[in-house]
């Protein structure tokens, strides 16, 4: 089956399903924090990114790329670095869109697709490559 982590095919499908779950939960956290108005944009994006990092590492390493050595410090370090870069891009992108007149919440939604594409390519070719 394409959805089995053991299958060499279906990585994109598994990434979309796992990523969809991670995205849904992360977006709910980010949108809630932004909407509350209590926290800064930086804190809001960082908090949602930390959740994304934790759940994402497990889902992508085990479910999408079938990595057995998930406790490997090199993989964890690369994934954390990617997460940090994605956070900076997300934060900067939302700020740029805001300066162009787009609401913070809408800007956060606009950033989803480019960040997901960058994340998949980075994980496939640099972090979890076999």
C-alpha cells in the first residue's frame, strides 16, 4: 500500500496526510495565539513552530520516510535547523504580507503552501535521504 511507511512509493501522499494533520493542529495554535492579541507575532509563530517541530519530526521520520534511527542526533539537529529556518521564513513572510496590507491571520494562511513545499524537499533530499 502507498500509505505504508515501508513502501518506497507514496512519500508525497504520506507527507500530505501527516503534514495535513500537523498543519491543522499547528495552524489552530498559531491562529488562536494571533487572534488572542495577547502574544507577539514572534512568540506566536515560535510556539506553533515548536509544536510543529515535535509532532512533525515523529510523523515525518517514522510515517513518511521510514527512518529507524530517529534518535540520531545528526537527524534531530538537521530537523531542528530546518524548523528554525521555516520559522524565520514564516515570521518574515507574515510580516512582509502585513506591510503589503494583508491581515496577520490571512498572511499566515498564505505562507502554508510555500513552507510545506520547502519542508518536503528539504526533508526528502537533505534530512531523511537514504
